[in-house]
C-alpha cells in the first residue's frame, strides 16, 4: 500500500521536494508508521497553473497511483484527487480544503478541473472508485468558502471533519494521520 500527497497549486517548482503546509509532517508520520511501502510527497509539474492536462498524467505515470494507493489532496490537489478517482480505482481519498467550482477565479477556471470546461463532476464514479473518502475543511479558510466543501461532502458522502481554526491547512494537523490510520 502506498500514499501519494498531491499539493495545492503554488509552491516550489518540480522536482523540488515539498516544503511547508502539512505535507512534510504528514509524510514523515506516514513513513514512520511502517504501514506503507512508499509515501510519495513531491511537488507537481506546472505547480502554479495546476493544469489538469499535466497533473493527471503525472499522477498515473510518475506517482503511479493505483488501487493500492491512498491519495491525499490539498486545495487544487484535492480537485486533482477527485478527478483522478473518476476513472481510477484508489484505496482511499483524503481531501483537504476541497472545492467544486472555480471560485470565480480566472486562473482556477483555466486549470481544467471545474465545470463547465472541465465537464460535470462524476460524483458516483468517484464514490465507486474510492475505498474511502475523508474530508477536512475549516470555516476560516480565506480561499475556499465552507459551502464549497459542504457541497463536496454531500455529493461524495465523505467522512467530513469541519474545523473553525485551521485556515487553509498551512500547518500540520494530527487529525489527517489519525483518520488514515483508522481506515487501515
């Protein structure tokens, strides 16, 4: 069993390792658990535009996501994880600061994740292809309104954890590790 952490857009250019947010701390916890053959935690190609046309092939061909992989996606990485699970079986999804729309942002709109240009969300396929779905969001997220996350949670029937004080999850949070361990 493997884990792939898909960061949000921005950050260091590919192939530099991820730095900051909760990624490194969670990757270390998961590695140290001894439960996984690999924890893939690297920045993505095209890190600023986060284009679907580049990220999805990368997740399949380089990160080698398959049915024995837990995919942890943060922000744009959560959208990537959901779109990937529309067509690819995964062990589970952990969605952090997920949304379902482009938030009225032109940069997000051209990434290709969101309707209408990205096509409708295939919620039933995501649910069918993911062994489990756990979701985290905070009401004080400065980028993604809580209503966005609630729509995702309702559409996927995810195990939804709502906080009031985690912002956009820039800091480590132990609940992600705990939730994954409970699903094993």
